[in-house]
C-alpha cells in the first residue's frame, strides 16, 4: 500500500471514528502502529488533525485525535465531494463532536472493543456512531456480518435501559445480526439477560471493565441464553452473515466544530469536562452518584483514599461546580451538584432532567437546602430525612472497604447503593421486590460472597420485624437469588442495640419455620461492629447463636 493510500485510509477512519488514539487507529484502519504514527505526524504537520489528552477509570491516559476544519476539507477533496456531503456522512458537525466529547469515557471503551473486533475479524469496513438510536454504535464486518454495540451506563436505571431494549426489539426495525452489550456490574448483567432474550439474533454480554482490557482471545463474553464464556474471536466465528446497521436521520443544522481548548477554570464548557478530569476525579463522582449525603471520611473509605487524598481531588471538583456541600442537619455532607448530575447523565445517555429531578441537593441558583424538607430531589429528600440511617449505611460500607483492604486474601469486588440494590421477582403470580439498604460482593480466597445489607432502626417490635423479613422470605422461596447473583447472597441485618438483635433472631427462626424457607441471615448490632468491624466475629445467625463471620 502506498503512503498516499495509507494516509487516505487513516483519514477516513478518523472521520468515522473521531477521538481514536494511535493504537486504536492502527487497529481500526488495519495499519501498523508505526504507519499510524507516521500518518498522524504528517496530518498534524499539515494542520489536518488536533489531539486532546484523555484518561478514564477504565482506559489509560492517551492522546486522542480528531480532524480539524482543514482535515474535513481535505477529506471532501480526496473523496471528490463537497463539505456538506462529508458533514452528512460522518460525525463531523459541532453537535456530533459535542456529543462524543460528553460521552468520551464510554466512547473510549467502545473504541477498545472496536480494536479487539478488528483483531478478530482482520478489518472493520464500517463503523457507525448513533446519536439517539437505542444502539451506541454499529459495526459492519467482512462477509456481510453486522454487530450492534449497546452500553448500560453506571448511573442509568433499569427503566432507561429497558426502554432502549424495547425499542431494539420493535419488529419493524432494521437491526444488526447480533448485539454486544456492555454492563457496569454482575447483577445488572444478569438482569439484562431477560429483556435481551427478545432480541431476534445472538446477544453476548460482558462487564464493561472486562471488555475495556480484553483482546480477541480473552474469554469475557457471555451468551444471553447460556452461562458460558466465549472469546470475541469465537463470537465472530459463530456469527452468521445478515442484518443491517440502522440509519439515523441527518441533522438539519450542520456546522464545523471549533478547536478544542482545555483550561481548568470555572468557565469550562460542560462537554469538555471529560478532558479536564482525571480517573480519580471521575471515580469520586461515580461514588457520589451512588452515595449522596456522604461524609468526606466515609467517601475516602469507599475509594481507599486518605483524608488529604480526598481533599486534593475534591478541591477542583468544587471549583468546577460538580460537587455540592450541604448541611441539612447541620453536618457538612457531600453530594453531586446539578452540573455533576448532568455530567454523568450525558456520559451514560440518561435523562439530565430526570437525574436532577430525582437527585438534586441544591437549588437552581446553587444555594444549599436549609432543612431536609427543602431538598429538591425527590429521591435525595428521603435520604436527607433519615440522615442518621443514611450515614450508618455509608459508615458500614466504608468500614467494610477499609477492613478488606487491610486483610490479606480479602477483596471488595462491588458495593452498591440502595437505588442499585433493588431486586424484582415474580412470586405467586405477582411482581414483588426487595429493597435493601445496600448490596455488595466480597471475595475471600476462592469464595465469592454476595450480600444484602439491612440497617434497621424502626423494626424493633415482633410484628415490624416479621414484616421486614417477609420480602426476603418471598425472594428466597424462588430461584431468583441464585439467578440474579450467580451465588446465594446472605442477608446482613444490623440493629442499634443488642436487645433488638436477640429479638430479631427469635422472630426470624419462627418466620422461616412457618414459611418453610431458609434465608441465610446474619445479625449484629452497631456497638459490636464498631469494636471488631464487619469482617470480624460480629455476627450471629438464627441457627448458630455463637458469634461468627459470614465472610470467613
């Protein structure tokens, strides 16, 4: 291939896939790494491309490249067309580039997946981004094979994702032959299998973190209908030709974007925030999205950071108005600001308005609430009303993370907030649910140990204790606990004092015998946990009253 031909291929690939890094460009364009490097150097010397630095929790710090206005004009010239045609055909407009920048953390993971696809298929004849389609991207492969890529973002709730899947399964719609689905965690991967079973073609799922670091021969993909892992190469070998990439209507107003300039100051536009923030800051924002109204000390525990480390990361986030400080009960607590909520919602293709309506802790003018009744977010308000309970859950999870970090052979895999811990299931013909205060997964040696957390302050009478246990009796009478998690999760119940703990153990024994259902319960109380920690011998079960540890 001549150097002119190689440059044409690189230029077209950058047009279809803005913000590729050098290695991703080499893979997607079918070029050697040195050739891709030389093409970028040539383009940069001629003013055809510009680069931005980007880093995210799942991808390394790298320089990402896009065409400049001169680059788009050069492409139009080489293709024998005009600029309007190029703007119609590629994600070239200012609107398109703003969308890709807002979603850049997700874009980077999908480009890693595209690189692995190119490795497995030897070529990517066509890659297409989508603005508002249920798909995030589509890929046409050699031999007439087509794939759609869809990502369930960390902050998107199950109804948002279910709506996208529902639109994908519309019988009148043109769809790719198969789907590759990226999920944020194991429970949501398992939840996604049921709605995805309606898709009229093969569906393969992977954890986003696994897909971000996997290549073509790493077995990280799972079929929607069977619990087995496959390599991406094997997925493509099994894929039959067929399907089509859906088309989106073109934008009516098209204009070329200006240059990307990043300055860390308060006036930074929203769509450039992904370039200004590092992985640690983005992890902290994700943590705040899970645990609003958290103390800085507990935030540090969840992230494995010292108090000075938390302060160092928080300072620029506050200057950028991404983090709000509020004191609904006189204490200094942290949560995402409206701008922070919007930043994560755009990344995850969720509704900004819905995120603010549910989770806003500050008012339109940025003023904090004076009282819990003054909290505008409809889901943030109950957490502020029961702030002592909210903070007790935060402290438990932070203590668990700290203790696991200091215990050899023990690792916290996942800690989920209440709004990501709800499980829905059918019981005797009715849709039921459990609403724990949290969910987590601990790995101790070779054992994977999922758990639900219930921090009880109100269930102090036998009748209320029985009512609190009833949803778990229904849940554990089905096969769903194992289906939802891959392992049987146990239920940790914590009370404020030892009297309530003892009473609950008696009630639990009676209720499980009456229902003939075994719930793997472990019960403790606050003072004992403060002494030995969640991983210590702080727990009792209804069957064995001696102190033990479910994580042992």
